[in-house]
């Protein structure tokens, strides 16, 4: 019998010998996501890829219809990143990350009107550091302007923005860690020094800031009281691998976008504090689930985009999770501004994961995500658990693999009855 000789080689060698038959893969370092359908295993880590020069920023957008696998991807991705010592923070509007928190050995931080937990979005992470004072003041003014603009559903007038700035500077001069009630009081009763600086009267300055003060008062005594109206609760632990801010008590409320913006501001302050205490070595993954709630208002979307731009400097990988491409278009402003805001956020998110899109969304998805005609056709037909990954200048078709243990983390539709769980 004739013996047929064979050649034995590694997959790396074979990819060089047959470059048109075997994809070289994205990276060998990082978290295993699943199977590259045009190659071997698919691994991903934004910090490693940034270090290798594959991507220029660590931010990410995940988009897909309900039930197609995007939530499963996020939860298992965070779970697996814990192995590498990453800190993972989640803004959870629907209360879907409880199982992940339990498996990580932590309790979600539940926020609800009249609750026992307070987060102060005006916290100064630098504890009054002189060289950072202007940065902190600017951030506080920007946050409050975004919150009030969302609440009033209009663009703030110059006089209103100026009144916010003077109120913030006033309370900073009198309180080491200002809280929102301090700002409300300063808006309603501005100081003589502030009025003099603006060459106006106390009465006129109070009139300029009256509407914004009354809207901001909702966070103090109105329908959103008891969450962001006092100093941050002392016993909140941020030492674990996962922090989940559970906002499900107010999901469906018109105030959801405001509360998510406040929560992000508080976490941003914690990021700055960690940057100082760990010499910049702390890498954080921040998930903003149901990001449409922040993006639907231009003022809040601009604030969110500014946070995205700070990602590289702070070692933060931001992940926005949305259902459809149209979720990225802010509601309530001109079409031109909406498109620019969406494109701005996407340009600062060099990793884009796209699950199946409904027919009416495909053209818009293709435009915003920069898809080729072939990719546009692909996203019409993707199966459950399979996504188009665009990482930098490269594209991959990836089947997400879930282990038996991880099934407990991702099965969030128990009330719909028992169904066969798939390894996707």
C-alpha cells in the first residue's frame, strides 16, 4: 500500500502558506469572544489593540435587535475581562445585570426615588486641587447645563448658562464638595459679588436663572428626589471587579436620560480619582446600556460625546449599547445636528459590533457604520449570536460562544417560558 506523505504545521504557518484560505485573525491576546467564521478563534481586547496600533481609541458601539445576542455578548465579555483584572462598570437601566453582579460577588447599587443610596454627580475627585479647579468647574457647569437642557427640552439661553456658571463658582467658594441643592439655592438667590461681576443686579441675575433652578429642583424635592441630591453615600464599595448602577426603578420615565447622565458624571469623577491613586494604571470598561436614553437629546449627546473623547487619556473603554442605527440620531433638533452627533460618537468608537438589523434600518446602519455593499447585505441575514465586527480597518464575522456556566448570566427572558438554550 502506498503511503501518502503529509505536512504538519501550526495554524500560524498555514496562514502564511495559504493566505487566501485562512484569515490571520485579529490578535492572539485578550478575551476570547468566539469563532471567526472565516478563520480560527476570535479574541478581542481594546487596550491591547490600542497598544498594537490596530485601533486609535478603545471605545465601542454594539447594535442589534432584541434577542439576537448583544446582551449576551456584553455580559460574557465583562465576565471574561475580570480574568485580566479589568474594572467593569455598568449603567443598567433595566436591571438586567443582577446575575452577573451576583457571580462577581458584588451587589448592584440600586437607585430609586427616596432610596437610601445617594450619588453626588458634582463630586470633586481632586479634593479641591488648585491646578484642577477650572477643569472641575467646567465639568460641573457642562453637566448641569446638559441636565437642564434635557429637562426643559430646549437649548439654554446665554443668560441661563451664565447663571449656572456663576452659581457653581459661588457654591465652590463656600463648600468643599458642593451638592445640587447648593446650586439650586445659589440660582434662586445669587450673590451680590456674582451680579457685580456681570455688571447686572441680583434681581436680574436671579430672573435669568429662575427656570433652570426650578427644573434642577426636580433632583432635590421633585419626582427624582433621593438619588443625586446629597453627598455620596459613605458605604458604597468600588473595590470589586464590577460596579452595576441599577436604574430600573425609573425605567420608562422621561427622566431616565437625566439620571443616566448624572450616573455617568459620578463614575467619571471616580475614574479621575483612580487615575491619581493608581498612577494611571487602572483600565476600566464602562457600559452604557440603552444608550438611546442619553443620545435622544442633543445636549446630553454632546456631553456623552465629550466623555468618549477622554477615553484614551483616562484608560477607559466606553461601550454604548443600542438597538438600531436610528437610536444614534438625537431627537428634537435639526437633522444635520443629529447626523453630526451620531457620526461624532461613531468616529470615537473604532470598534463596531452589528447584529441583525431590520430591513428598514439597513440603509441607515450602512451609512453610519461605513459598511461596504457586501457587509450591508450580510447584516440582513445574520443568525442569532453572529455579528459583523468592524475593528479599525478590518471586518470579521464572529459567532459568539457561551459556556455552560455563562448561560446563567445571559438567560434574562425566563418569563417567556423555557426554550432550548443555544451555545451562541
